[in-house]
C-alpha cells in the first residue's frame, strides 16, 4: 500500500475523546452522584479507589494524593529524605522525577540508561553511591519496568530506599510482579494523558509499608492526625472525590485498553521489521510492557522522519528532547554534555508513535505506510 494514493488522515498521539465516548453514560452518572452528595475531598470514592488500586498493584496500602509529582515528593518526605541527601535516578525521564527530588532539598544524582530499554542501567548505579545517598528512584519509562531485581540488589547492599516512579507503567509486570509493588513506594500518576488518566490532576502511592502509608496520609492533609491536631507541618495534596469516582469507572477498562496498546505495538513490531535505521522496542524476558508510549529508535534521520509523519497528519513526538542533566534548571548540579552518552543518544533517536487503545486498523496501516514511504525515497 502506498501512502501517496491515500487521503491524509489525522492521527493524534492520544484520542481521549473517543475513549470518553465509549463510557460517557457511566462517567456522567459517577460525576452526578458526587454533585448530588456535595462531598468533594477525601471521601468514600477516594477510599474505594485506594482499595482498588492497592488490589490491582498487589500491595497492602494505597494513598491517594493530588498528582504523580506529589506521590514522588510525599514518598521522599515521608522517608525523611531532604537537605543534604542524594537520590539516584535516570536523566532520561520527565522533569517531575528530578523536580520532586530537588524540592525536598535533596540532590538528584543521575546514572545513565541501558540503551535497549531506555531505563536506568543498574550497573551504572553503584559508582554514583556516596555517603549521602539515601534512595534510588528508577522510572518505568514508556510503560516498561526497570530491572527491579538488579536495582533492589544494589539498594539492599547499600541500605538504600527504593521508590518506583510508576507514572507511566500502571499494570506493567516484572517476573509476574506488578509495577509499583517492587519497592518501598510505587508512585502512580493519573494525569489525563497517562494510561489510567483522570479528568484533572491526581496521583497515588502504593506500598506494603504500613508506617509509610500512614505518614503519607498525615502529610497529604497538613500534617493532621485528627481534625486541627498537627504534629508535623504537611501539605495540601488531597485527592478529589470527583477524580476518584472517574478513575473507579476507568480502572475497570484499563486491562482492556492495555491489551489494545500491546496489540498495536505488536502490529508495529511486525510491520516495521526490516527497515534498516529503525529499532523497535526491546522487551526483556519476563516483563510485560504496557506501552504508555511506543517508542522506536531512528538512527540519523529521526527528525526527518518525524517531520514527514507530522506533515502527513500523524502526531509522532519526541519523549524526551532534553535529558535532565542538560536542563537549564539543573545547571547547578554541574553536569555537562557527554556525561550520560546513552541518554543523549536516546534524546537524538527516540520517536514515539500513536499507540493508544482507540487507534484504528486504518490508522495503523496508514502510519506504517507513511514510514515506509519515507524510507523508499
Ligand atoms: C507524568 C509523570 C510524572 C508526574 O506526574 P503528574 O501526575 O503529572 O504530576 C512523573 N514522572 C514521570 C516519569 C511522568 O511521566
């Protein structure tokens, strides 16, 4: 099939409107119920969502907070990580990972990625550990879990906490264990564009640690243990009942959506095979990828291919165009270009294609045909 003979199709990276249409009535009545009750903050829907998400992730506790960023920040705070401490993470992630560490007063320390998975390379962590290191914060980038066994082994040896930035990996697995359940705290984002997205901001921490769960519950609501009793100064990072009610509806569909994402990924894998400059995502054995993003590597001609796709109505995007160690806001950390060669190569080669559950067969065929047309020129 030649893309030239087709009419131009519009393919958004994410089609939330179509997803909403498929459950409009259910969402509507969930919202209506909250409006009828006029109870908006940390109510029964939040509790129900915490129970459901804990069950889904296979953890004993879940604590709803205002965003994924806050899930990271409050986890660190609840572990008393702050001024003078260091937390090791990946430079190839969304800014919030490093920002949450920085905002506690701790210093983000980066370790380069494994080029095959885009995730932090466990073998690069050890050399970054100092006396100040308190925790490791792997990110399950694009929906593929980081090498948690290797990361946990390093943490155990050095007596460090581990916090999973699971903003992108809800439902992903590693040797049968669910993302978020393989560390001291798993931090989920329900940002609208994530695989399980709310209709505003929301987040959650999942954990098996009862003390940690309790501490986060206290600091998410001004450090209050009961009304107007404050042992510590906390924050306002509460989860809305409206968001929780919407998420309770959407959670039932999550596995179905994930399967569609995986089918879309399998289609790309099969149909992009044999194109010389493209590397399709690598999924190590015993891991299930949930494809928050379907991200290929394109050697040398990535920007040309992206422009070609964009010109043909296909929303292909770069996640992430600047790794954290090269961001202006982290200049004071003293990193420079060349410090993390694999993160920098990923920044030049990564390209995410539309992969969400609402993608049609025609759209997938059109995307593959448009990519093939670029390489036939
Ligand atoms: C989205 C995201 C966050 C932040 O989540 P918010 O809910 O937007 O605050 C953190 N880390 C990563 C890797 C993300 O993709």
